[in-house]
């Protein structure tokens, strides 16, 4: 749930400062969701192939957020 909240916060940011702050927050929770994905696979809830699209989307969002931190204005 925290990941969804962080993602929504990035999407609804209206200032550059908010975008950067919310991007930092998403980057922090990214590791949490990746850990949960790996745990769910280890426990047999999902096969890696079933989650590859989700992981690719998360990786893309992570890169977007990292780029937000590098943007100078």
C-alpha cells in the first residue's frame, strides 16, 4: 500500500520540490516492494514469469524518479 501511495504522490506533485521529495520517498519504498516480490516467489505464491511485467514497470518508475533527483532547475 505504501508503494501505491508514494507512486500517487509523485504523479500528483505540482512543484519541482514536491516531485523531488516524492521521488525520494518512492525510491525508499522500492526496495520494500522488490523484497516482497522475491518473498512471494520463494513462498510459491507466484512464478517469476508472472511478475516480470510488474517488476519492469517498477524499474521504469525507479529510473524516472532517479532522473527527477538529477534534474537541475
